[in-house]
């Protein structure tokens, strides 16, 4: 049975903050964004609520990037690109996985695929440009 949680202004603000950005924020980023308007907000409250939202499927974890767990308010299956230099996380919404990819994964795993997370790593366009300019 699902747990029914009491709504709170802080909880609503944390979820809205994550859903309103495409930067894939860390808990620290969310805290810094909300602290000016919610002075009694604690970093622990942000962490606890993000963990709860993740458990409930309201947000997803992109994983640890630059030493911090990063979150995404878009819970639909999609891929990410993570810059190994600046830690930017970009959504790749229109990646066309080759026909048969998910079927191949299904056949290999021997089970039913209900969701997937796929990330690519490298240099983002800004870091590529900076690297090329430094040469």
C-alpha cells in the first residue's frame, strides 16, 4: 500500500525546483536556489525529500557526477550525456536506439524491461571548443 504523505510548502518547492530545470541539479544546487525564499530550509530536508521523491518515482537519479548525486525531474526513459570536464548533464531526447536494441537487452537479460537509464560520457560542446582553442 502506498504511503500518503502530508503536503508541505518545502516539499512542494523542492519538487517544483527539480522539475523546473534541465540542469540535472544536485541537492546542494536545489538548496541554494530555495534558501533565499525559504530561510528555514535545511540541506538535510532537501536530501531527505529528494531521496523520497526518487523512491516514489517522482524524480530519477542521473548518478554521481563530479562527486554529487544529480537528479532529473523528467522521469520518462531518455538518455543523458555527461561532460567529463565540466560535469554538465545534458538530456538526449531524440536518440534513436537501433532497431532491436531493447529486444536484444531483453533476450540477453531473460526478463522484462520496465525502464532504462543510458548515459554517454565525453566532452560537451563548450569544453570541446575550449580544448580545441587551447591547442
